[in-house]
């Protein structure tokens, strides 16, 4: 093995050892973090936009993102989720869940439902709840502006879709 390759390997080993030590120091033994859990999904029509709100339990507010996709897929199976809509928005919240520590669902509502009172959002579905990653899909009539953000006290993920 050449000298540069050995040096690169040594650097990688040191880097990995250092990150493992930092992770162990950052999370003291016995400390647990509580994932915010989905408890309700609310919808509402507002002037100029439709709003979908994911109510969550206490805990660290999740990071959120969204993607405009051709079809929604279930996480982790990858199976297609059939939902009413011409276009689809996939929203993810991490860390978040739709179940408690025992595996029981925390969201008692339907996994899919129509939103007849909204102008653009036609349907909502919980598409994934796997390893601290919660995903929700929206079926919409038209591709328009989407704004996804979190609010705290209490924790909420807010999805605004222009109508």
C-alpha cells in the first residue's frame, strides 16, 4: 500500500473515531429525546391559500421540507399511495413520528382523507412513519406556491398551498 493511501486511511479512521467520541459525549447515558408525535391534521381555507396543519406533541421542533412529485410513495415500502389530485406535494418532518414508544398510533384520524372545503388541496395522506421520519402527501389541483414551516408552543407543521 502506498504512503498517500495509508495516510488517507489513517485520516478516515481518526475522523470516524473522533465523530464517534463526540456523539457519545453529546448524548449522556440514560438521556432520551422525545420525538414529536402527530396527534391531529387540520385543514382550512384562507384568502389566497389553503392551509394544512399537522399538530404534534411536545419535543424538539422538527425540520421540514417538501418536494413536488409525480406520485406519492409509502415510506419505507416504496409502494405507490393513490390519492386524489392532479399534482402531488410530499412533505417530510424529521425528527417526528405518528406512533408512541410502544408502537401505538398517536394519530387517531384516517390515513387518507378528501378536503372538500379547500380550493386547491384535494386530499391529504400520511404516507410514512419510519425511523423518526414522518411524511405526509397532498394531492392538489394545480401547481402553485408552497410554503412549509414549523411553529412551537405547541409544535405544529404548517403547509400553505396557494389557491
